[in-house]
C-alpha cells in the first residue's frame, strides 16, 4: 500500500511529468505527496568566477532562492484539492539530499523525473536520478517527459538494478 510519495522537483519537463504521475498514484491510493526542491549549493567555479569576472554571489543566491520557491509554488498549484501534500525546500547536493530525505522520512516510494538538466550538462555533472536509484532500497519511479511509458527502477536484495516498465 502506498501512503507517502516523495516527489523531487526542479521545474524541468521530466519533473512536471513525474508530478502528474505521482498525483495519479496519490489519488488511487489516498496517499500524501511530499514535494521536494533542492537548491544546489554554489560550485567553486561559480564562487571564483569565470575569466576573472566575479559574480555578485549574494544576488545570485537570492535569484536561486526565488527560482526554487517559484518551482515549489507552481507545483503546489498543480496538485488538486483532493490530494494531500507537503513542501520541502532544502539546499545542497540534490542526489544526496533526495536520498537523505527518502531514507529519513516515512516514504513508500520516490517518483522523479529522469533528467532535470540538459543532456550535455547531465553527462558532465552526473545523473541525480541514477544516484537516487543506486542508493535507495525502495521503489523509485523514473519518469520521462513525453514518453509513453514510465520506468520503475528498483533494487533487489543483492543490490542489482532491476528496471521494469509499467
């Protein structure tokens, strides 16, 4: 039985589609959704600047904060009145924060988008969804925007990835 669903969001099309899927699951199971937004910590490159230009870090942090609050607000507005939900906004490494929240909370599953970043950036930084799937021992549903299928990724007791399609 599904009672609590963690839904990491970042404003990407995949995250939007994941939220749609989570809403369906929540309605079918009378479950609660926890929307989670992780504001990535500033990278060393950002704090030093590029080509000798030092950014206004205080303004950049304020803009990031406003952006992630808007993402949470927009996602919250999409959840129908008959679905219970909470909001979590935190800062840090997205993969690590999502795993920590999932492990420390009372969640039955995680539903998240496949990619929050563009393909090139995702290749450079690594995949948050891959990080989450590889570390959690609970069902993780990975959703692709525009895809006709939703992939369920889970780990068996030996730790092998066992993707299946729904």
